[in-house]
C-alpha cells in the first residue's frame, strides 16, 4: 500500500547536500517515502550542487526550499535543524542523513532522534535504505534513477542521442554477420575504420572515397566490405567506396559495436538505457562530452566506451591520454562514487593498457571475448 493511501498530512524530506547527489534523490522516488516537499540544507560551498538537485526535484513535481547551514559548527547546525522542526511541527518529517559534512550529519541526526523523527540512510552498496530511528528496519529499493536524471544531478544535460527506432533492422543482421567471423575480420575492420572514421563530420551524402590498391587486395577488407554491401551499408565500385548516409559511415567506423552492446544491455532489463549520447555541461563554458553507452541498474550509472581502432605504436600513448583518461574522468564526473566504467575494444589490448584500466578501477572486454560480452557485463553489474 502506498503512502498516498494511508497518510494525509504533508511529508517532508530534509536532505544534507554534498558532492554525491544520488543518495538524496533515490528516496524521493520510492512510493512509501515520496515526499510533498524537500528541504535542502546547503552549506556555502554546495550552492552549485543544490542548483542541480533543485532542477531534478522540481522536474518530479516536488516542492523544494533551501536552508543555509554552517557546515562545521555543531551548535549552529543543531539550531538550524531545531528551527526546521519547529516550523514544520504539523508535518511528517524525515531526515535523510546520507550527505553533508560529518558535523552537519551528526547535528541533524542528534536533533531528529531527540524529537523521535524518522531518520534514513541510503546504502547504495547493498541497494537498500536503512531506517535508523525511531525504529530500525531496512527497505530494499528498486531502480528508480534514469540516465537523464543521473546526468542532470551532476550538471550535464542531454542534447542528442540515437534512439533505437532510428536503427535500421538491417543493422542487426549485419552485426550478426560480423560477429560470426569477428576474429577473421579483425584487420579488415581496422582498414575500413581508417577510411570511414574521418567522414563522421560529413553532411553531404551519398559520399564516395578512393581506396588504396593495397587495401583493396586485403582479403579481410574484401570480406567486411562484402558483408556491409549485402545489407546496403556501402557499395564498392572499382577503387571507390560509396557510403549512402551518415548512418552507414557511423556504423562502418565502429557504430556496429555500440549497437551490439546496446542490444546486449537491453536484454538485461536496465532501468534506463541510452546510446551515442552528447551532453552539454550546465556551466558558463558550456563544454560538451559524448558517451557511447549509458545505462542505469539498481540506481548506479554504467558507462561503456567502445573502440574498434587498433592501438599500437604511437597510438598507445594517445590511447592512454584519450580513451582511458576519458572513461575515467567521465565515470567520475557523471556517476561520482556510484558510477562504473567499462572499455569494450574489438581489438586486443596491450598488457600496459590493461594495467592502466585496472589501476583506474575500470572494467574491460577485448578481442574475441566480445562474443562473451553479455556474461562479462552481468558479472560486472553483480560485482
């Protein structure tokens, strides 16, 4: 039975704002805890984070107000909490003690427990909410956070993404054909990627490009071109390849791997799943970032970066600066302590690359193992 069926007086959540916003948001979407109003306790250095929380919470149709708090003064923080309780004595009020500084959390916990008010703590590790006072119990929670809300809580807004309905049915058949002989096609896919990747910024189609004779004679290149030609993703005439659309260019330059992963993750019934996402930061600089695959399960954000290019020679350093650094920084920026990142590379990784990924707490799946990607992702999620 939902709270709406049993409670008539207003319910308020008091939340302590910190750099990790997700624990403040999860209880707001749970049926038995969903409030009518939220009071954010905001220290001077958490104003930007409060702005982000306010945007998400208002989007859910919940009223919100902000109350300034002194973060490192126990008596002042206690006084703030006592004032809030006095001003809302006719409401049911809950303290979410997950965020804030330790002084803020201790002061709020102390005041609310003295007044025998409900206090909760969000345990994202075990997917539950611990009720700490007045009685103790545990509430298991389901996945309630969507990708767009997760990103917004960290200051990012989606401005573009590829929707599943925009993917031609022929793409799925082409992917199955590629994976059937993936190991045999490795070099050919690398050659095709080299030609197609620079065309991702093109806007006039159909588009034809010249192919070097040495590449045309490569049997693996001939095989991948034959597969994609079968599904009208490109055509080869003499020494020129014709791409009919931007979609065909994106597919040929690695988009097939993104679509393959998208299909795998969808089969796992995530709370939310997005592909080829471009975001703009809610900052004066308005910088942008791109994500290959984003999904949420059990209120965690998972980021998968896809690579079909071979990283060797000079590219090894570029790989470290670009792919690993990008994935690590985006994992932290978009998911905080509760985000996870994985690199999926069609080509084999070097031992140094694997060590660097492990050092940054990033998962990876490489080479022929991508045929076992579903099992790897399941293991990753359950870890």
